[in-house]
C-alpha cells in the first residue's frame, strides 16, 4: 500500500476558528509545541517549519538546521512568514495557521502528545514517566472554497542539510505527499505524526488524530481549571496570561525551570525566581513545589547561591525566591527546612561585604565581579544590582527568622541590613549622580539597579534616588523609552529595547500608584508579543526582531503574568490592594473583572467586580490564612462602589485621560512606523 493511502485518514478536528490573521509584532515570530516538564520541545520557525530532532540553540542561523518543511498547493509552495501562527482558544499549545492557493484553503493544526505507546496517557502528559520522547502532529484540512473542481496538494519534507546538523528528522527520510481533486465545497483531511526521536518499528498512520487532539485540549484545560483564574474584558490580555502559564510548564525540564526551549535551556536563578513566582501566584502548586527544589541544590560550600559563575545577584535572588515561596504557600514547616540555607547565604553576604578596606569608596559593598545584564564582563566593576539584591536577601532572611521565632537572629540580620544600606548610601553619594547607576563606577547598562521597589521594596517609594532612576531610564538613557520600553545595549549592537527588564520600572510605578503610566506601559509590553502570545528577551525594534531568536522566553512570559496579576491583586506592606492599576474601561457598564483562587501572601482569595450604569458592584472572597492590615480597592472617580463591603477601604483616583486598550496601542505603534 502506498504512503498516501496509509496516511490519508479522515479526521474531523473541530475546535479551531479560522479567522483573519491577528497582529504579530515580530518579523522572526517563533512558537513552540511541547509537553509539561519534558526535556525538549519542538520550536516552530518564523516561516513555519518544525525543528524536530534538530540541534537547536540560539542565533540567527537557526533556519539552517534540520527541520520539517510544509509545502502546499498545485506548485507546492512552502509555508512562509506570511502565514501567521495563532493558538487554539488563544492560549492552548496547539498552533493554527491557514494558507490559500487558488480557491483551496489549507487549515493546519500542530500540537504535541506523548507517544501512543505509553501505558497511562494522563500521567505521560503530566510528566515524562516513560521517557522524554514525544509525538509531533501536523493535521491538515483542505477545502475547496471555489465554484469549480480544483487540485489540493501537500508535501512534508526534511529541510536543512543532514550533514551540517547531524540530526535528520525522525521518520521523514523521504518526503510524504498527498493530493486530491476537490469538488466545489468539498474537503479532505490528513495528518502526519513524527516523534522527536526515532522509534524503531513504530507506525502512527492508523492513530486517531482527533482523539489525541481532544486529549491534548482536555489535559491543558484541566490544568488551568485548577489554577488561579483571571478574567478581564481585554481578550488578548487574558489569553496571553494563560499562554504565559503554559510557557513555564513547557520550559520546565523535569521540574527545573529553564529560560527557554532550545535556547537558554538551563536553570538560571535570576530568571527562575520570577518564573516560580508566576507559578505560585497562578496557584500551580505542584509545579512551583518542584521548581523551588532547584534553589536548594544550587548553594556552594561557602553559602553563596550560584547558577552562573560569579554573578552575585543570584545569592540574594535565591533568598528572596525561598522567602517568596513561603509567603505564597504559608508552609512554615518548609520554611524551617530551608532557613539554614537562607542563613548561610546571608552569612556569605556579611563576610563578602567586608572585603574592601574601610577607607575605600566600596567599603561595605560586594567585591567587583562580572555582570551579564549590565554588560560588564571584565570583572573590574562593582555592580549596584548585586548589592540591591543581597540587601533584599538579608531583609527576606530576617523576616523569615522573625516568623520562625528566631528573634535574636532576626535582629542581627536587620542590623546588618541597616549597615549595608548605609554603605549603599555612601557609595551613592560618592558617584555624584542623583540616580542609581548600573555600577558604582557609573558604567554599564541599566538592569539590577532598576529593581528598587520590586519585587519587594528596599527603599521608600518616594526615595529621591528611586524617582531619579525612573526618570533616567524613561527619559534620558540612550534617548529614553522607545515603544514604551526601556532601551538596552552594550554599545556593540544595534539599538535595542528590553521589555521584560522594563517591567521592573513599571512595577516601581505600581508601588508608587502611578496608574495611567502603568496601564500605558502594560499595553506596550503586550504589543511586543507574537500572535501565539509569546514574549521575547530583547528586541532590535527598528526591524522588529527578537535578538538571537529568543521567543518564547520564559522570563518574558512570567513578567507579563506578574504585571497583570499585580495590577489586579497586589501585596504591599502587609496590605492587600485590588485594582491598583487597570484601564478605566474595564469597569464600564456590563464589563466584569473576576479573579478566583489567587494565591497571595494572606492565603487564597478572589473577587468579582461588575460595572453597572451607576458604578461598580464588588463581591469579595477574602483570604483566610492571614488578615491583611488593610484591604484597599482602587477605583476611578467615575466608577463609585455601589454596594457595602465591610472592611474594604476605597481609594478614589482621577479618571484616565483617554481609553487605553490593545487595539489603540497597535494603532499608535503603526502610526510611528509610517
């Protein structure tokens, strides 16, 4: 029997809605399909090839490696960048795209499942219980939309040289072709299924693609049904949040969160801390519990936490990540178990900051060492962000000590933090600058020095240096924000912006209550995403190119999720703040904002706020583990609270000057490109 007869199986896929092509910011728009906690995922290139079984790293030459190319139509035209990928339901890891050749429309569905040979498909979706190999599916519906009979044709082939990559695509040693003569209005379906790694003797031609697609959708919807739920009137915003959660779960390798799939595919304390925070706040408890284990495993004998050599911010970030996990879960027993490691890390900081002579301008600070984000690799600079993070680590460890009844240790650590802050103050004065520079030598690009009020405040919100730092990066540094986003460059590359690093400044504004600025920057952040809701690392914005093809980026996704969550639910100084910064129109009559099962420092909570003709009505599900000092609801002057809600303090702010939404930010962006 021929390959065509074996593979042409009628599959009624159902589900996808084939709509107009959505906005996609990037010219190098990558996507990924994969499974939770598997070691690898399949990246989909900007021109819609699948990197299956290929050696994938970062760089602009990814397209040269072995991959699956899809051709369609009478002339077997390859899919290209003009076919825009999107996701089923806007967030499921099921990629959809369409192509047209003459009157024939080709509807593609791409997704990943465990191998059909697994004993328990549910367990295999949730964890690589029978190995890391998995199956990539490409299902196609071909329909003649015209008035006369027309040929439909498909071809699947390996693209990219075998010899250069050394990784031929499994089970695609020869191209596979399908062809039909389609009467008007008639459709045909087919699929191919390709494992990541070859499976000797396996034959997937008789599998039921619809069955496995339904299982995929069922699994991922089940995951999100138990997670925190956030519903807002902006569809793109809500879908991108769910997709961000999925991004973390696919990027996780056997429970260890990695920066990306096929790039940065390793554990970073810096990135992972924010990624775990997203999982915690999304109430994805099992995933967060597995991910936090990597932190306890990355402590050196001298007490310092490290994942990338000599990058000293990791020490404080690990202390904060352990503290944040406890604050999110309330697990005192867990805190008791990890506190000795937090304390050893604090002891390292205390010793390291005493290495400089007392008469040095760097007395009381950490020693000089290389820095990634600040682009200072020579090891001769004292990095401001390293000091800020290790100060934060001391404060978090002191708080943990107090919670565990270790009063003497807590007081010692707080005294040390005060001395550390004094050293930072002296160094700041020595620079002669009004703001915090990237390094105390005043060189480098802004990174850790912007994390002053977020993720926990280490200075007062009205500290003049914090204010000046925000002004410096927004208005002055390299010409100020571009496309609502901080600029980043090491002086050797073309002009670039860095959305996820920009969030640290946006979150500082959230702490300070600058709502309209936050909402505006929130939409710029959302603009810098793909139609599959994927976020980048940095962007060469003049050509709409994510550097090193770093899409989807785990931290980019997590920082989006954290930004939206804290706009709606924010813990600050023992208080619980609701709607600290949202677009006013989200509260228009008939609109609704709903949060359910949100994990906070006070326990799980939720609320529902419905806009009416006169104002808004609130239903609140209060957290039960701990009572906040205050519960504060922030509302625009035009949307008063109608119903009584005891124990909730309403803070009224000015109405926003105009409507801020995703369609508006796209229009503003397109105007600047003309």
